[in-house]
């Protein structure tokens, strides 16, 4: 795991500045390469072959190709054997050298052979053409700046802005998307002229011209109906994925929560490894934090069940508060999630013990773990079996409104499509209109963006599948995975995600929804909820799941952030939410309205955590990235 940097200009001092800006991603080594037209930089976190033979930038034997690589190729040994049969020889034990030789042999088609997470750039010194690529699921980030003939790329945006003279222009469409989704889907970022290379894509750059192409997407194929076969295939693929992701020359462990996904990973690892290291976080015991520590309590029981070497980090609200601005800085993009500082602190704690950690990201998107999938499926069923005239009748409206279910009435009458999707995902327009000034408020931008990205056509017969695919294309890489990457790499820690092996992703898409989305009354995950997700995953991997984990309801990894705003974070939050913290943003916000929202939240009159946290995050981000010299 590393950081990569580069641009189409020869400047040694500038590429060194980019390397320095991303040094936290690669504390073990750094290097650079200059051609006539390009400067490439690399910072290294040595995981495979920790010797100097793994130094980057790395050349091929002929000296005409050079690579900077970030990530891991888990099947590199098989590819290496195939290349050796073709006459290639290797001097290191790294996957980087295999990637370079694979590109030399197969060109862009080498991407089809890789099983892994990666972002890399290969320069052909003969033609001065640069090839860049990102893994299928977007586990590793890759940003680029493009304006005129200028092209700059990096693992992190902060390195791009070490280039003096770049205009820091706000992307106003992204601004509107952010306050509705709480993140910005690619290829956009919050800056004009700065983009994300999207998952499953590669690009070629020559003479300032950029050509982007997709090399992978989830193809819709016929469903597999044999449940016994599905269960055996999930188990085979997931166990193989976990084993592949334990290849390391450095110590490794697992981020263990009280949930199903990380428990399965811990169980699989424990079946072939001695004394797995597991890591969890909990909050200092206060009246506000008690209910948020249930997850950590279950994790501790799970660790004992599998006999792991368990490490538990106890955090206070003060520690989280002191890390907020640092977490926003390391995220690069404004992503409003009150758990990200906790993610970063846990990563820093974990990196003192191991340098590689496995996490459970992706299982919910693949196997139907979120309630929104279940309820969307219920709505489809209701619309199919109840006449529209009944659903939209005044009597139905009156009945649901009387039960306090006004939003339910709107949802059950919403046809499949982008507005159904945003009904579940988007923040309320009335809340955004309260603080975002009319000059900058563009309510239709989100839907227009999602239509072009995910809903050009609507799969009415399988809209829940399309809903889940939209999450996999947006939320997963641009919120969840980028948070995992940035918060772990801030501590020089590599995080791997076994559920996102592309073979498992492709197979999971062929599993019928009836095997994923459960009904009330099913044994597992039936404590206090009508919804049981990931049914087929549980039945496939039940040997790794103790009963006390299955008995728990589905919950996310939350923090007492809402209560912290009323307690230890009150003064800081009030400052950040004021015009005095960052006067320039008064162009966008009604700070009087924001103050009223804050006061009502503190008094308990309203619950406004998402609104307040999104504004706080933007304020901290704007002051650091748009005003300061990064």
C-alpha cells in the first residue's frame, strides 16, 4: 500500500513536494522518476518484499516502462508463473514487478487478470504516453486535475494542490449533491477541474489529451436458483478471498465489530491462522455513550469465542473532538460522517500492532444488509398487488398521516426510479433550503446526476437489484471505501476488504433477492426488527457465526455524536457553525438559520445531527482546503 503522484512536466522539486504531502501513506520509502515530459513520485508502505528490491518507481528490464503502484494484487503469484512460462524473469518478490511485466505482455488487457485493489500509473518512456488504472470496485482512490494540457494525478487531492497557481474553484453542482447525499459521487469532486478516475476504468494521457475507458462493470446475468449451490459457492469464494488477503510480509489483523461481516472474516481467519489479532473501539463510559458500546461488547465476546488476541481502544468525546479537523484534512473530500474521526483513531491505534487489517466493507451492498433494500422491495410488492387508486386514495393518505407515516405514503406511491432512490437516501429539501442560500441552491442537480450515472433506464421488474447496484457504484466507493482508505492510510495502515473480491461481487449479483432479503419471524437477526438481511450469507457461513451474534439486530457503527453536540463538543460546534469560523462561506449559508437549528438540536426540540454535521464538515474542509496553503 502506497501513495502515487505525477504530472506532465519535468520538475524534481515539485514531485518531491507531492511525495512529502502523501508521506503518511508510505512511511517506509520514497522515490521519483523524471522523463522528458513526466515527473512520477511514489511513497511506500512495504507489505510484500520489504527489501529495497521493492523500491518505486520501478522499471522493466528493457528500461522503457516505469510504474508507480498503490495496492495489492492477490493473485500475483499465479500471474507471475504464467509470465515466467513466457520467458519473463523477476528480481523481486513484489506484485508491482508482476503488474509491470503483465502490462508489457498484455497491455491494457492485463487488468482483466488482476484480482486485487489498486491504482497505478505506467509510463512508456519511448512514446511519453501515461497509462493509469483503478481497481474494479474503487477500493483504492485515484484523483486527477485536468485543465487545458495540464494533467496531475495523485492518491490524494492535497498533493495535487501542492502545485502553485492552480485555481481552487468550487464545483457548485457538487456542493448541492454533498448536502443532499453527504458525499459526492465520482467522477465529480468538490473542486472544478479535479476528478476521480472511476472504478473499473483506465485512461491514457499523451500530449495533454486524456482518453478514459471502462474495462469492467457488473453484467446482468441469469439468476442462479439452486440454493445449495449458492451457499457452497459463497463459502468457497469468500474463504478463498480471505486466504488471498492474508498474504503479507508484515503483521495483520481484523477490524472486529459486533456484526456478521467482520465476525465471518475473523472466523475464517481463525480456521487457518494462530491467534488472530482483532481490533475494536468503544466509547468512554458516560450516560451518553452506554447504548453505543453494545457493538464493542459483542465484539469482545466474539474475540473470546474465536480465541483471538483482542485489542480494544477506549475513546472519550474529547479525543474525538481533538481529531475532527485532522480527520477532515485526511479525508481530502468533504464527506459528512461522524464516525470518521473514530475510524482514524482506531487505525492509528491498530498500526502500532499490525500493518495490514481486514474489514467487512461491501457485504451489505452485495447481500442486502440495509433496510432500504427490504423496504424498497416491499414497496414494489405493494404496488404490484394493490391498485394505484387505492394506494393514492385520500383514505390511505389520512390513515398513514394519522399514524405519523407521512413519508411512507409518499414512498409507496413513488414509482421505481431515481426519485424512489433519493427518497431513501437524500436529506430533506426543506432542511437544505433553511440554510443554503437560494443563489446556490439547485435541487434538481442530484437527480440529474444519478440518472446519468445509474438510472438512464429503470429496471421495473428488478428495481431493488438496480437500487443495490446504484449503491455499489456510488455510496460504496465514494463514501464507504474512500473513508476506509483515507482513515487507515492516515496511520500508514493497509486495509483489505475480502467481500469485494470481484468474483464474489459478480456471483452475488446473480443470487435471487428472495435469498437475500428476509421476512419477519426468521430465527436470526430478529431482535426488535422486522427485517432480516443477508440471509443467504448467514446460512452459507453459519459455522463461523456464534448464536449471540445472530441474535443481534442490524445496526450501523454509530457514535454519541448527537449527544456530544449537546455536551463536550458544544463549544467547538458552535464556533465552527458560526460565520466567524470561516467568513467566506457566508456567501453560501444563512448563519442565523444555522444557529437556530443548532440551538433547537441542543435543546432537544429537533434532531438535526446530519444537517449540523454536514455543515461542520464543510466549514472545516473549506477553511483548510480552499483558504490555507495545503
